[in-house]
């Protein structure tokens, strides 16, 4: 079994995964959304302090599995340095005390392998990764052969939802609340510009759309619940349309056999529905993570760690360090 730790942002999570079967033996996550919601976003120092409290509490429940562990895995990149460090510090302490090897896991690979929790992997596939920090299209051939085909030039898909929610005083995280309000609003009420509509390149940008929403909010002045719902619906429609325009270009060039959406923002039902229609048109198999595994969690980290364990991809205690950003897989 492998014990995996996830602390890249505001979710404290530990999982235990069976190496031979991929079975998830134990999994628990403590979210910090309530504590950060009053600030409209994640406060790194607060997140780090909450990890210090939460991770040991979860680990206490895992002690019965210690004798069966073969390795300790931990997210070390990308993420917030102060929160990543909490997980890495715990992983090092466990590796020393239990005399076990360490596995450093790329958080983005974790999102990709969230598709295969308690399953065998199906590769190759093309992945749309949408989260609070990333909007990328990734060509995944194997654990060690992944290529970024497209990325955002500024804000991410998930980040734009959080920022629009903050503008409207809707709290954090923005994705779920905007999706809920959108169901009550008129998506045609406001004609927000679709980013990079005329660009032939397959890339993303959300800063312009975010600014257009800000201008409209200022123009409206006092915001009724109805206007807020209309802004949410119009924004969500445009945000999803931007992604779909770029995906349609990609599929027209070379439709993948297998396609997946992963990351916290992949839970957006509007986006899922549009991508499902696109895949149906091209006969592409669409793979989706279970909703409970879309956001950050240690189960996905453990699933990657199983693959790394099988190929002997370990790291020494001295070499293990945090990386806030990574350019390659």
C-alpha cells in the first residue's frame, strides 16, 4: 500500500491505495472553503496553518495501515509553497520514521489520473485540465510522456469564476455558486465578448472577459438578485463558449480517440454537456472523473504514485523539495 498526501492549496487530504489492485483503502479530505470564503479567495498563510491542524488529525486514522505501507507519496508541485511544504514535511517525517521510500507527485498528473481511481488507466488520451490555477489541453501518451498542446495566457477558467464571484460578493469558491445562479438567470441578457474569437491559435485567455464583467457590474450600480443571476448566466455561457471554440478547432484538426476533462472546474455541468456533444459528433470517447474526485484530493495523488512505484520512480529525502510552478511534465 502507498500513503499519499495532498496539500497543494486549501484541501488537506490523505489516502491509502493498494498497489496491486488500485483499490482505494482509505481516503479523507478536510476542506478549508469556509475559512477562506470570508476573504473571497485562498489566503496562503491561513491555508498553511489549517494544514498543520488537519493533516495530523487525518494521519491519526491511518496508523493501523502503517505496517502494510511500501512507500509515502506527496504532492510537491505545483501549488502554494507554504502549503506544499506542510505535506512534504509530513511525508519526510513518515519516510524516516517508517523507513520507507518517497515518491514526489506532480499535482497536475494527479488530476489526470483522477480518471483512473480504482481503475486501470486508458492511454493515450487528450485531456482538458480546468482548475483554479490551470487551463490546459494536454496530450497524454504515458505516465512520462505528456505534452501541453495549449494553455492560458493569463487567468484560468476556474480562477475567472472565483474572481467574478468575488466581484458579485458571492463568496468562495466561485464555480459552484455561479453555476447555481446561472440556472436562474438569462444567459442572453449580457453580450460579453468571447476571448480570442478571431484568433486561429488554440490558446486561452480570461482576463478580458473578467474585465468586461467588472465593467458591466460597475455600470449596473445596485445589483438585484435577478441581475446577479443574469450576469452569472451570461458570464458562464461566454466562458464555456471560449473553451468550446478552441476545442472545436482542435477536433477539426485531429479528433482524439479518447478525450477527458479533469480538474476542479471540470465539475461544471455546462462545460461537461458541451464537451459531451462535441465528442458525440466526432465519435470520441469522453472520460470524466467522479465529481468527488474533481477537486484536489489525495486519492488521485495515490493513483499516480502507484504507477511511479511500479517503475521505481522514487526521490531521496534531500532531493525532495516544493516547486510552485512547473513548465513540463
